[in-house]
């Protein structure tokens, strides 16, 4: 029901930065949780960062201090600011939304590649 569209991925050198965007078809204030996941071949999908309706955030240990999730209610968009990127951050990043009623929605993903 809810459409999520990620953008902002690309090729970045180690130490660089990217900002991912997740545009939603509805008001993000109606979601219990917005989150970013990432997945690489041979590994389980990993929760990278999440922001809850009350404003609290949650980060994977591997990205704490480097990544920041934020939202712009007026634009119905969630962002993931990624700094100090390392090759280990290379993955397809997916936007995820859980509605107040428990509906789970996913975007198609955006590729992030960190390489010299």
C-alpha cells in the first residue's frame, strides 16, 4: 500500500559521505517506525538505523557515530546521512516503514559502493 523510493546511492571513496533519501507516499507521522536496512551477498539483511514515532533512534553498532537517521515531515522523507564510509558499508540499502497498524513496507533499494 505504501510506496517507498530510495535515492542517493552511488560510488564513494573510503572516508567519503553520502546522504540517502526515502520518499514515502504518505505522511511519515503515520508510521510507527522508519528504518534503513542493508544487505550484501551472503549476509543477512541488517538493520542499520531506525527512527520511531516518538523521535528516538536506534543504530547498529557498526555505524554508531558515523550514520544519522533523520526525517522531514513536510517532505514525507526520511534520510540517512552516512559519513566516514568504509568498504564494509558497501551494500544495497533499503528503506523500511512500519505503520501504526503493523503494515510493513519496503523500497526497492539503492546501491552504495565504497571503494578506492
